[in-house]
C-alpha cells in the first residue's frame, strides 16, 4: 500500500495508519495525502483512476486523532475500490427518489445529506474498527455529542436542552453514534454517551431516536444496490416526515 504525504505537516500518523490498515486490508491504488496550511480546510477524499487523494488541514494532521482519521479515510477508499453501494451510488439520486413529491426546507435537505454520510461512515468504520481500537473513536463521538448539548440552560418546561445544533439532526447524530459503537460492542450500557443521547432525544420529541439507532445499527453488511438504496431512502423519508411544522426556504 503506497502512501505519499506532501505539505507542511507530520507524515507519521498517515504511515502508522497505513501499517495498521495493512494488517487486514490493502488498497490497489496509491494514496496521496495533501496537508494544507488552512486550519479550516475540511478533510475530504477524492478518487481518481490512478490514485486516491486525501486533503487535510495541518491542524487536523497534527491532532491526537490524526492516525484514527487516516484509518477512517483509508476505509472509505477501500469501500470505494470494492464497489460497495454506499460508496458508489449517487447520493443525490437516492435522495431524489426518497423525497419525490415532498417539499422540504433547504436545511432539512442538508440534514438528509448528513444522514447519507452517516450510512457511508457506518460501512467505512466497519473496516476501521476491525483494524484499530475503539477507545479514541468512542471518546471522540462522546465529545462531539457533548458539544451539541453543552451550555444548556437549567431544564425547565419548554426550554431546549441542546444549545446550537438543530435538535432533530442532533438526535439523529446521537442515534448514529450509539449505533456505530453498539454495532461493534464498543461501549458498556452505563457509558456516559447514553445520557447525552437521551438529552438530545428529549430536545427533539418528533424524532424517534431509537428507531434511527436501530436503522443504522442493523444496516446489512453486504447489501445489494437495491437494498442499500431502499435502506437509505427509508431512513431519509422518516426523518423528513418527522420534522416539526416550520416555514423556511424550500428545496426543489
């Protein structure tokens, strides 16, 4: 597995992740890691005929999660190479089918894309968690969820529990985190993330968090294209149908 790191940043996390990844898997195409100086550069992966390209900020490349992030992205590359439906089907096309005849707000459409990303991440992390420990991932997911419910006011009737994030998608994000960790037996029943997830669910009464958790947790390991399309369409449609009545810019 050929990994080449360019830019002003440490290559060690990416090479260490390569060594860990190679204990179970391999990639046919080489990986070009481009470390960017912009701290706000979003990590993203491109797939080309002759290589995969991982763009990442120097800040992320130097973080404590750098190796785990690299493992996660290598797993996405592996899923793409093996033609897994979650990584080869056109997300926009699946969402179009799922939302046909519905008028939704643009922010909700953005949430639907986030849900699609969750399904992709489930399948990528099925690989990640086979080759790497789950401790850092569970701590990261707990931290992310805690940030979404932080600085909440004292719980009194009618007050929100989550601070900034939209409550419905925060509840779905919590469902995803629990589903991923439960899918790999990575947490105990008394893990603090359950309390955080319950707080997120309480703030989004129209969202059945347990239904979304079960949908993510039980995604078929090796679905056909039609099975994956149906699973994603179902969970997206349920999210849209569960939205509280609001007004805002509609998306076509």
